[in-house]
């Protein structure tokens, strides 16, 4: 027994030594998919975090201490995310800027909760991340259901009196989006003609499309992903329907247009407005461009996550994660490259920044 | 309105059913001759769809954009390469196991199916491969109120191709020496061998024909829906296999009938009831049919000769 203990001690000793951080530094981390099919997004997050740390350190750090950034690679794999989260917590990290995929952020947040680590995700939009999260979960991006608010009010204002169908694919993302849109549309006094689910992963939606045609539908709101959305609008146009498709941020990919071809013309979707064009980001965008980095996608979101955390820690006078979390919710709005950002009790941003984009001739642009 | 709606759904269902039928023929043929379910057949269909996409994009980059010419070349390319796949699969995975215990080729078939799926996933990527519509538009058959019954050119092309392929295939089986050899092998493999038929060659040819038909179905699928990935073979394969069983496995007209029925059941269930439960409906009808007709709709009862 004692032998086993001694052995365990010998094995664990090096880790214990490694876990003690240097005194005058604050350990923070950026975690996301640095490998795998979402690696571009992980790289964007890393670039944003690195730049933010460099800028903060150049201005004297946080509470007079320099920030040290560690990277974690979860490959958007929930299991790897949990193991990375444990590794980071063991290193004595107080704040994690991450992760990217909701399916990674959610399990990792449970580890961070147990270990007392603050987490701000720049990209995970699934409502469950903060809805079921603890005191430690925050995000600087919107939520899937906030898109529904923007979409629902838009449809009510512009398509009143038309025949509207709401479709969803029964996934957490798709159904959530469709239900929120329906809720806000109904609240504004517009009722849908048809509300139904479809089976994702199929190719043949012609029966569903004929059903829409029989109900004389002019507007489809679809909660789901680009492949099914593309197939449904393509088959609808092939059956001679004159219909406008409206959907969420999953359609902001060229894959959609490749399936639809010209039948995708005029399709609209909600997506965050381009943060590079905001006045608050101007000077940081210039810094990135000087390094020949295009701060596209989630670069500025990742930058803002670190920036806001640093501001809150400075104001709270400590890096203790629980106190910083309380300060994040109570204080604010915080000045960031994305503009002023405040958090509600769950850790979501109070003002979502979704706007409409439209597909035209093979590319999409803000409306 | 009611009738026009039903007519539109009938067109939808027949189109889907024809694609199922073309794949189902391959299942039923192999089962008829060697009594084995070739689970890799659905994946040959998927390979056919990918080969078609590769051919179409290759032709486009060579500047051959005349649609009929490009489609003809693609058809020949995909069907012949898929036929090669079919022959190789039989040679590598099934022939060495002939005469082994019954489950061995079945397991080998599942292994082959996984191999083909992973091969496509690794070599072509896991994402959906799209193809924009090549033959847009169609005919308006009739109007009822605001409802126009539309028959697209693509649906006509699918019907014509399927009927033509099945016609050629029926002629091959019933009117040629090769067909006679196939029918002889189907009746009694050992006896056919004793009477001087090269059974290995006949079985190989059966796989080749089945694979070519599956590849044609793959091309039609690609053109009609415009989105393929490495997984389509599994879904379509399960449906086509169901069609073959419903029609009576081993029976060629049964496979086509089964395909059409599955397509129509799925479509009409989605048209009048819940879209989400269409597969439940299709499989329930299969189960009920098998309770009353254990050999399927057109299947023969095997007479055990003592």
C-alpha cells in the first residue's frame, strides 16, 4: 500500500511542480480546434488571443502582471475538449478564451466549473452553453435563439399577409431557431400557414415541397443546415414555386450556392454584422493588417473575449475567477473591439448584433 | 386541387421509386444466383455517383459543356468503372469464400461496404459534394386553382433512362446465351457447372451488370438531387434492399415493383401524414407484407426437393 502511494507520488510529482505558475505572471489560455476540419476557426481564435495578449502586455498587463497565453487543441472533439480542459485547469489557468464548437464548449465548461476556471467563448452559439452553464460561462457571440428574434420580427414586418411556412430539422440548432422565429413572428401578430419538421440527411424533399406548393406558400423560414436548405429550395423552384427562403447563419457558406445554383437567388439569412467594419475595431484591424493577417471570422471575437476579461479583472482588482465573473455581469458595458458589450445573468451578451444577408449571383452581402 | 396534388405526389413518388428500383435489381440478381445479400451494393451506387461527379467536372474543365454529350460520356465512364469495381469486389471479397459457411460472405460484404465508404470519405472528403442543376425547368401538365402540376425534364430523363436500362437488362436475361447461363446458375449452381457453364464467370458478370446499373442510378441521383456524400450508399442501399425484399428477393420484376412501391409509400405518407414518420410507414408495410407473403409480392416459394 505504502509502496503504491510512493509510486503514485513519484509519478504525480513532476505534474505538481509544473502546475505552480511563475509569480509575476497570469496564466490564461486559448482553446479551440487547431487541427481537424474546423482548424481554420481555431487558427482565427489563436491569432485574436495572441494579438490581444500582446496589446495588453504592451500597456502594462493586468494588475501589473504580464499575461502568459497557453494554447489548447480540442479538434472540435468533445472527449478531447474535456481532456484539454483538465490539462489547462491543472496548469493553474484562471481564464479560458474558448472553445469554438458548442459540442466542445459545453462539456469543457463542466470541467472548468469544477476546477474554478472562467470561460468566455468567442463562437459557441448553442443556447445550452449558458442556459445550463454555471457562474463561469460567458460568450461574446450571439445565441441561436437571438437570430430567431431578428428573423421573426423581420418576417412579420415585411411578409405580413403572405403564406409563411416554418420548417426545421429537429436538431438543437434547427428547431431552436425555428421555434424562436415563430415565437417572435406570432408576437408581432403574424401566423404561419404551416409548421412542420423534415428529416435531415435525406435527399428527396419533393413530397414536402409539393405540400408547400399545395398550401400556396410564398415564404419559407427554415431552421437547419445548408445542404437540406439548398435541396429544399432547389426542388421547390423545380416544381415551379415562387418562394423566398429565409434561414440562419448555417447558410453563410458557398456550399449552399453550389447546390442551388441560380435557384438560390434572393435567399436571406441572419448572421452577425461584419466586426471588421465597426469603428471600435479600426485600430486593431490596422495592427493585424500590418502583420498581414486578415482579421476575418472569429479573430476579433477572440480578441474581444481576452480584452473584456482583462478589463473586468482590472476593475475587480483580482484574477480570482469567481470575482471576475461577478464583475463581468455587474459591471459593464465593457469597451471592446466589437463595441460596448454587457452581459446578462446567464453570461450572454445583452445586445445581439445579428443582421440580414442576402444571396445574389453566387455570393452574399449584408442587406 | 385534390387530384392535382395527388398527381404531383405520384410523379414525385415514381421518380424516387425508379432510382430505388435500379439499385434493387443488383441486390436481387446476386441473391438469386448465389443466395447472398451483397451489402456493398449500396456503396457501389455511391461510388458511381462520385465517378459521375468526377467525370462531369473533368469534362467541364476540358471545355465539353454540351449537356447531352457530357452526360453520355459520363454515363459510359461511370458505368464501366463501377462495373470494374463490381467485378473486383466479387473477385477479392466473395469468390475466395465460396463454399465456405453461409455467414462468411455476408460478413465479407459488410467489410467491403465499410471499406468503400471509408475509401470515399478519405479520398473525397467527408463534406457534401454539390452539383448545380444541369437540366432546369420542365413541363406544366395541368393546373387546378393555383396549383400547377410540374413534371421536370430531369424526372422525364430518369423515367426514360430507367425504362431503357431495365428493357436492355430484361432482353439480356431472357434472350441471350449469357442470360440463359445466368438463369441456369440461378436454378441450380452445381448442376449448371456440371453441364459446362463457367459458373465463376457467370457470377462475375452478374456483379458487373448490377454495378453498372447501380452506377447509372448514382448518376441520376447526382443530377436529380445535386448533393452527394460518402454516406448516401448506406441510406439508399437500405431502401433498395427493402424494395428487393418487398418485391420478393430473387425476382427481377419484383425488385422494380418493390422500388416503386417504397418510393410511393414514402411520398404519399409524407404528402398526407407526417413527413417524419415516412420511414416508419414504409418499414411497417414491409413487415405486414412479409407476415402474409413471406416470399414478398412476386417471390417464388422454394420447393425443397428430397
